[in-house]
C-alpha cells in the first residue's frame, strides 16, 4: 500500500517541475501579447492550461489510487490523464457557452433599457433653404422629450445607377458652437449650413441628431438618432434609426 502511494507521489512531484519549461514555452510563443492587427493577449494560456490540467489529474489520480490501489500506478495515471484532458476541454467549452450566454443576456437587457429612448428625438419635418436646386442650408423642425445639449449633422449622396458606389454631394458645416441647450418637450427649428462638394442632385440624405446629457463632451445616456431613407434596423446599441420623411416645401 505504501509502495503504491510512494510511486504516485513521485509521479505527482515530477509534474510540478515540468511547469518551468511549460512556462518558458508560453513566454516564447505567446509573450508578444499580439501584433498590430491582433489585440488579444494570450500570454499565460499554455501555462495556466497545464496547471489546471495537472490539478485535475492529481485530484483524479489520488482518488483512483485510494479506491483502486491494486490497479497499478501507471495505469491509473494514464487513465486519469486522458480523463483530465476530456474534463478540461469540456470545461473550456462549457465556460465558453456560459460566457456567450451571459454576454447575450447582458446585450438583451441593454437593448431593452434603450427602447424607451427611441422617440426622445422626433424629426417633424425638414426642408432645403432656399430651395432644393441650390441649397445653402437644411432646416429641421424637431421636438425633444428630454433636456440636454442638442447637435446634429447632415450628409447627402448621389448613388450611381448600378447602386455600387456613391458620391458625397454636400455635408453640414455647423461646429460645436452651434449646439444648443434644450429642455424636455421643447419644439424648435435648427439650421444646418451646407458645404457643397459635388455639383449634383442628392438622392440619399442622412440627418443625424444628438442629445447629449453633459454640458460638454460625451456621457452615459447620450442619444443619437439617424434619419435615413431605408434603415435596416431600429437600434444597433449606439444609434437609433428612423425613416427620413420626404422634404417639406421651403418655409416662406
């Protein structure tokens, strides 16, 4: 009986010093911490996988020696090592699935928390000024249902007949100084001065409106809503999307 435990202890003690070359191999192959295009840091992956495997193996083999002392130490350790690898792989796979499930649940809760903010910014109408043939501004009529710092931008493109490429026709030039503080329930008109880049008629206008919570800079709870011709989704976690209404006639 003592001979079996002595052999078992020798094998277990041999596995300990093996961690040193495993650690050096880990540093040699994974010590760079990724490259310019891979930002993930895998340092320690080989070393800690080995440590975990040894911990599982020592536990299982010790239990097996205790229960089946006559089975043979080498046979016990061989079977324990195979089972340890299976358990380690199963544990990694299970952890990955649980991690993905947790991330999915967290993302779902985050999207549900954003749902009440969908219509905080309403675009009632918009029009070209002075007209759509030679506009110098785009003006929007907006209602906001929360207070904050209002801002926005406009871009317009012309898409070629094939739909494979587009050219920017004009873009707004309003800077941070044009932002305004608004209160909940306020309705107002906001003007976007335009910079014409291409002499063409725009067929794809995109108006993005922002409502920032802090007096300056970004903050948690900021709202950004994009009005465009054919949005593919209502919310991507960063921007809300809504259909851009047809332009109204210029105000007289």
